C-alpha cells in the first residue's frame, strides 16, 4: 500500500503596501551613505512602484521613523539609520500593522488560553517563526543578496 499526498501551497502573501514599502526601503538601502537623498520618482522608477501610490507608502515609513523626508529642491528620502539596523519586520509592521493573528483557527474568536484549540500550538509556532525570520533579516542582508541593478 502506498501513501500519496498532494501538497497544496498555503498562500502567504504580503499586502501591496508592504510589498512597495520593502521595495522602496531596499532602494534607499542601496543608496545609503552616498550623501544624496532619493526622489520619490527615482525610487518608483527603479523599483517598479506606481508613482501615484508611493508617497502614501513613504509617509508610513516616515511615520514609523524608518526613513526621513526633506522637502524642497534638494529634498527627498533617505534611511533614518543604517540598513543593518532596519529589519524586514520593521518595514512590514510599519505598513501592515500587527502581523500575528489572534483569531482561533478552529473556533473563531480569540483562542482560549485555558482551553486552546488543537491548532493553537503549531499555528502559533509558525507565526513566531515568520516573525523571527523577518526580524532576523536586515535591509543590509537584502542589499547583499540583491542582484538587480540600481
């Protein structure tokens, strides 16, 4: 008797805002330390982000104090600190908010601490592994691994 299983891939996707925020942050990390600020249009063109959408995303990163913005002709955007000190978790949380779900997988509502559902432990472990991975990956790591021209 043979056991055969078809593996379906669970969809784990970033929202559009987080996707664009990561792209913008990578662009800024590539240019960190060059003494110039990046214009939104240059970031949008380099990272294929709609120019109409990017200012909203950049504003969220400014609000989270991950990037700084200077207005005016010589203005633009730059990272608020070195790329090695900004993690993927920082960027994703700035745009997506809380990443870990408190919704009970099997029962709906909040999983009861005194009587957790059967999925509580494995699902919680998977969420924490995701958080650990995002927190353990800096923009500097992404720049080092990025092979696209900038």
